[in-house]
C-alpha cells in the first residue's frame, strides 16, 4: 500500500538558514513517481518537482535541492538560504504506476515558518 | 488559460443537506481527483477517475459520490452533509499517472 510520511509537522527558521524537509514513502511498485508541492498562505497548490523511481540523481534548482534515495525510501527537500517568501506548507506526494490504481497520495505536510 | 475551475469557492450547509461541488478542466486531462484538506492531515484522496465513465474510491470515500460523464467535468456530491465533512476541497487533474497534478483554487465548505 502507498504511504507518505512527513514527520516534521512544523519547522521554524530564521531567514538565511538552510532547512531540510523530510519525506519517507512506502510502495510495493517498482515504477512510481514522487512530487513536492508548495502551498503558500494564499492557499493554492503549486507543483515544485517530480522524480521517477528510475532516476536517483539529485536535483538543484536555484536555492532548492532534492535528495532522492531509494535505499532509505526518502525524497528530502532542502532550501538553502531560506527567505520569508518560502514560508508555506510543503507536501510530498507519491503516485504509483500500477494496475491496482493510479492514485496520488500526499503526506500530511510540513509547515515552514521563515522569520525575518 | 482556465486550467481547473472549482465552484463554489465558499459554501455553508446545514447538517443533512446535499450539494454538488463542481470541477471542470480545459486541458483534456484523463486523470481527475478530489481531495479534502484538514489541519494536520494533509490532502486525503476522496475519489478519482482515470477517464470518462471510470471512477474509483480513494482513502476517504464515505459520504461522497462522483461521476465522470465527460473528460472535462468531475462533480463531487455530498449525499447528506455532516459536520465531519467541514473541510477545504480541492479538485485536481493531470495528463497521466507520471504527471504532476494541476489543482483548482479549492472550495471551503462548512457544515453546521
């Protein structure tokens, strides 16, 4: 069964600190996709990144970076030199490519507060 | 570009009333889903569809019905509203199982 765990409920940092948001997933599929989404205080859900199960390369996009490790079933998200605009709820999600269904399951989210 | 459109944005119901949350997308996406968002529980999948005429249950389907008669529309019906259904509801669509979700702006629903 699919499961996504984001153990950190809330994180508070001071601007310019680095912060890592953890995501651990469970799946029986060999083909699956992992996602991160951002939900700012305005409430909309914004897609950040997708990773497929066959691509373990880490990715960097500006101040954002993602570390995908199949050995530990983790897909962690790091924000370098955080800014106040990074304050949001961040969701990790898992989509399986199986005949049992084509669902996307989300974690409970991590609320990040970045203080000036 | 409209993307995913949800109506209404806000709604207050009395316990026992029924209503339909509307969702429409103009991207010709096959996959559509309904989620509810509650504090501390993230986004939980209610129902989803992989094409017109095909729907299936998610994690929390009880009390909700869906249908998918066209590619564009995926309405969510509350059969007999209960206070436990007070939540923010998001509709989403995507091109395929490997693709990210496109979300609507959400419907904030309160059941008194």
